[in-house]
């Protein structure tokens, strides 16, 4: 039996198809074998990415909470700044009041230094002589009072004696 060109061509075609099929199968197997670690690695990467996504979601939630807290803090800081501004305004008035008080205190100190101290010095200079004079006058008044008392006693005594004498010496006129 002899094969014709056409038979050989068909056989070649069938062999090519079979060879191609086997090569494809072998290639698929080899690719599967080579891709298997890559697929496993990709699955791990997917798992890792899922965990990363979960962490990112949690981080997003935390960032949102932090944003809320920062917003509240900013409000509080704004209120504090407003309060500090009011305190500064009030302290300006207090500073003016303190400056006025200091000015008045300086005037009072000058008045004490110049007026009152001088007057006290003059009073002190005149007090000792005046006190001495009043003490002497007081002693004189006491002596005069004693003399008047003694004179009163003497006058009473003499009046009584005169009265006795007059009773005995002058007859009664009827």
C-alpha cells in the first residue's frame, strides 16, 4: 500500500493537530505549573490587600473621628481666643485704672511729704514750748486754787469769829 500525497498531507495534518493539541496541553500544564505559585502569590496579595482595605477603612473612620474632634477643638480654641480677647480688653481698662491709682498715689505721697510732714514738724516744734507753758500755767492755776481755798477757809473762820464777837459785844436793840 502506498500512501498518496494527499494521505500524507492528511496524516501530517492529523499529526500536526495531535502534536499541537499535545503541545497546547503540555504548554497549559507547564503554564499552570508555572502560574500556580503566581496564583497563590496573587491570592496572598489579594488577602493582604483585603486586610489593607480593612485597615484603610478603619483608618478612614479614625480620621473622620479625628476630624470631628479637631473641629470641636477648633471651636473651643476659637472660644478661648475670644475669651482671651475679652480679657485683654478688660485688662486694658484695669491697666488704665492702675495707672490712675498710681498717679493719685504719687500725688498723695507728695502731699504727705510736702504738706502733712511739714505741718507735723511745725506742730512738733511748737508742742514742747506750748506744753511747757501750759504745764506752768496749770501749776499756777493749782496754786491759785489752793490759795483761794485757804482764803475761803480764813474768811469763813473770820466771819464766824466776827459773828461771835458781834453777838457778845453789841446789846440787842429793842
